């Protein structure tokens, strides 16, 4: 959670990957990173664009998705404040393979490609951090293939909520998640009405408590394994 008085430098120094950098490495990061504002509904990234930055979400909410050749929208995950993404795309010299859309007003931190690769070359700890992200993201995508094909709306919502609570991909997330039913619908590919019914089912199962403007997670492991 950021506060209005925090500077971009303050936020960067709090990031998990920054903790092991030397003062010289951090100085270059602080000099090179820029900030960008994306309004709700705007694109943080577009499929097919060149990949020029590693991207951090200062605050806000993003949806990472793509459109299949058949025209189906496939949502991979939500990206919350404190998360960084795009490392896999930066390691390949190919255009971006997905869209990233802001579901609410969002502030981004942009680390240039050259700075990202310089850190990989100069920091073993940064390498390990990026490897962990890649491994966690791979596991998430494998799970996504399973639940998108086999699970109903309520079970998909349960897995979608659980995926948001990965401490590597969305660090610092609180059990009290401020998110609307409409936003959840965008993330799990369901209408607001179906999300409402599914949340009631998850409440009855003792997994979540839904209130105005947010959800409290009561049983994270139960969400990960929920079957309707």
C-alpha cells in the first residue's frame, strides 16, 4: 500500500528485489526508472508491441489477458500494487504476447530493458529473484489451463482469488482484498451476476467473507483446492 507522500524512490527501495542491490546498483535503478499513469480501461501494454521495460505496479489493478484465434478472451491473472511483471518477455527478443489493461486508475514504474539486463549481469540475487518469478508464473499458467477447461464459474473464481495471493507475484497482499465484483468478473471471465452467486457459494463454504467493496479471505488453501 502506497501513501500520497511516498516518492517513486521510496517505493522502489521497498521492493523485494531491491533489498539485495548494492548502493551503486540502486543508484542506477533510481536514475533510470520512470513513472506512468494509466487510467481505468487504458492499456498498460498491448499484444504485438516491442517489449522495452520491466513493469512494476505502484498501485491500482491490472488484468493480463489475450485473445485466442477463435476470438475468446483468456485472462491469465490480475496484477496488484507491488507486483512486477514482463520479465519473461524481456528475456526474449519477440513482441509482447498479451495485453495488460487497467481495471482501475493505476500507477506504473518502468525499468528500461537495458537496466534490467544490466542487473541480471551484475547481481546474482536479482537473477535468483527473476528465476523465482518465472517459476511461479509457469506454475500459475499450468494451473490456469486446468481450471479454465475443467472447472465451473464458482471453482474458477476460487482459483482466481487464490492466484492473487501468490506472495512472489503479488507481494504484500492483505487478506482483506479491496476489489469489486465487477473487477472479479473481468479477472475470472464471468458476469457480475455470476460472480455474485459464486461468492455466496464460497461464503457458505467458509472460504471468504464478502462485504461492500471487498472480500476477506478466510481459507486460502481451501480456495486453491475448491471443487463445486
